[in-house]
C-alpha cells in the first residue's frame, strides 16, 4: 500500500505500525504519530494514512515537523496558519503568552514589537525566565520562540509604538494583537489601526487583573474588524494585581481568536 511517512509517500508491505517499524529498522524508543494522533502501542495501517516518527530527545527536521502539525491541524487549516502574518504589539503578560501560543500552532510569520527589557517583576506572569533578565524583550522572546518552533519567521521591532509610526509599522500584518498595559496606548493603537489600516483586524484586551471569576473573561466583537478580550472591568489594584492565570486566560482568548479568524470559521477574513 501507499502511505505518507514523515511527509513523503512510500510503498510498504506492512499492515501495522510494528511491522513498519521492523521493515524500516527503527528502534522502539521513538514517538509514533498516526493520522495526527500519538500512539503508544501497535495500530493498523490503511491506504493513504499519515505516519510520523521522531526519535526521543531529538528535534525533528522541518519537513517532519510540518507534516506532523499538518496532520494534527488538518492540512488546509495548517496551510492557512503557516501563510499568515500576525503582529503582537507589546510583549508582556499578554503578548509573550500570545506569541508562544501562536508559534506552537504554527503561525508562519510573527511580528513582535516592544521597546522594554525583561525585569524581575515580569516573571510572575510573562513567558520569560531568570536567564532573560536584562535582555530586550524582543530578543528574549525570539529566543523562546526559536525553541518552540525554529522554522517559523519571527520579525522583531525594538521600538515604542506611537501615533506617528503605528500605521507603517503594522502595514504588512493582517491581524494585530494589542497587548499594552496603559489605556492611552490601547486607545492610540486602536485609532491608528482602525483608521489607517481598515483591512487589518485588531484584537485588543481589557480587564484581566486579579485571581477570580475566570469565566467573566470573554471575546466580543465591537466593530467590523475590532475585537476585545477580557472582562472589560478589572484593572490592577491593591490586592488584585496582575497574575499569571487570569492574564494567560485573556491571552489565550486573543490567540484563539487569531486561529479562528485565520481558519475561516468565523467568516471574518
């Protein structure tokens, strides 16, 4: 029969994974994925099925990783994600988490923008480690994303977004995730993107402080190409600061909406 093995079509006489392993001379200590799902034991093969394997402890080459991700996402969805250009403005608790999630699902072109450095106060909710302290957030996040998926393109701009550079900075991006801390910065990017880049989608965030009421965080469409994620109420205050769980929930809303829009399930872009 003909199957796809690590992204390439091969002919095999094997009827199951165990016989294929023996046919190819592959040691048992490896990870096998059949039609997008990891298997622990033997499983039957069928005509046209997709089989991937990676040796434990080794990072797969680009074609193998692409094949595995396409099998898990379905090829059509994966191609949409791979071809997409998504920007993240602000690389703190929201932005650093959004970027890592989008890299994991295989968004092929990420544009990350921030002017700040990693500080100790960031470690309670942001996707950085002690080894990143003092580094520019753009460089620290590029390092992290390279470890998640070295085959995607990451363009970093170490710059403060302002009214004068906003439109030009994000002109090549179809979706922009706003991940700023301050209300005036949020208002500035909303005005810049919605007025000067009418075909781009802006996904903003408001209200994620504290540690309770997870289900109050939601995603709302408030304009043709404008969405807000969060509870739109809870800002940081004494006793209710910004903490990893709730901030990450909001970031996941933003990242999930990116995937929904790119996959075409919402009919927006």
